[in-house]
């Protein structure tokens, strides 16, 4: 098989990574953009979503699709509720001070991680995909007789991976519609633009903050539910999503949702291709190097705007 099909296969794997990363990073970017809070516990909300998905799927039983569908609804709502409660009981008391909230979310990270270890255990556990048919992918090659389509051996993907990409795109479209077309989105944008002015106009800023913190965590949990049939639920699985989400948010521009999505696609595709042809470690090194270059030459990110 020539190089082209390998690149296509690596790009499909990278697209799955990009889809899940975009959901996770948009949640982080939304929290920072509206609340100006750097949520270090964001990766643990991702982990919590995967663990709750495993618990729900195994508790319901029956066909895999039934348990997965329930997990797809219950896990993001449960994690979002936990995050909103954490905001109202911890971050609100700290008056959303940037330095103190960083320390508080670090503490929240360890609390969630150790509570999961105590209750869930150290084992990595899979969640069965609702469907997982393998699809052979065609490739077009020019021969002496002209262009011909054939199916190279090993060039295939699964229906579930394609569904993950589609589901992530639909959810991201829903987040954009919420921010641009709904009253809740208007309140979020007003709070983001000027917190004091929003308070003066009677906007319940603290309730908006709790909602945003919950939505951000819920998006991370939803991403985890989508990826856990491909990976496995583990109490330490939040580290990589947190690191990659910060990389994506910094490259795209802090608080910029379009920039976050574009950066997630860039990092996800490059991670997939470099991991297949070289190594996952090299992919992480290059992503970190890209962050350094962005911070040096464009500190506000690719889509970020300079503060007035």
C-alpha cells in the first residue's frame, strides 16, 4: 500500500482525537472566557464523565446501545451538577480571584481523583460501543488503464468512530447556537464583556457563572463518554485531556471558541498523523513547541484579541 492511504487512515484517527479534544477544550475556553477562571480540575471532570459512563452502562445492562444512550445523558448532567455545586461552594467564596481559584481547582483535582480511586478503584475498564461495524475505505489510484478505485488491505475505520466525529460537530454547532442565538448566550456574553455592567443591569452574574462552570464540565464529560468505548475509563485519564486542552486554548486564543475549534482540529490531526508515522511522544513535543512559538510571536493566540 502506498503512502496516501496511510495518511488517510492517520487523518481519520486524528479527526476522532480532534473531535473529542474540541469538545473538551471548548468547555475550558468557555469557563475562562466568561468567568476568567483557569480550571485546573477540568481534566478530572473529563475523567469523572468516563467513570460515570461506565457505572451507568453496567448498572442498566441490556443491549449496549441502551446503557450507552443513558450514559450519554446522565454523565454530562451529573458532572455538570457537581461542577456547578463546586462553583457555588468554593469559587464563589473566593470571589473568583484568579490566583486563589487556581489553587482551589488544584485541590478539587486531587479530591475528585482520590475519591474516584477510593470508590471506582485503580483498574481501567471499558464501555462497550453501541455499534462498531468495520468499514473498508476506498482509495483511487492512477494506472495504465486510467483512474481506478480499489480497497487497500488494512484501510478501514469503524462506524462508531465516524459517529464520534459527527456527534462532536453537532454538539459544537449547538454550543455556537446557544451562545449566538439564545437569551442564555446573551447573558453569558454580557457577563464576559463587563461583569460590573452586567450586575448593574440586573443580570444574576453568580448564577451565570455557576451555569457556565457546569456547562464547561458537562462538555468535558460528554467528550469522555464519546471516547470511552475507544479508550478505557481510568482514574488517571484526566491528565492528557487537560494538557492538550490548555495547548489548544492557548493556540486558539483564550476565550475564543472559533479559535479553540480550529486549534483542536490542527492539534488533533497532527497528533494522529505524527503518532502513526513517528511516535505519540514526538506529537506532544511538537504541540508544546507550537505553544511556545505562539506565546512568543502572538501572545493572544491565533484568534485572540488584544485587551483594550
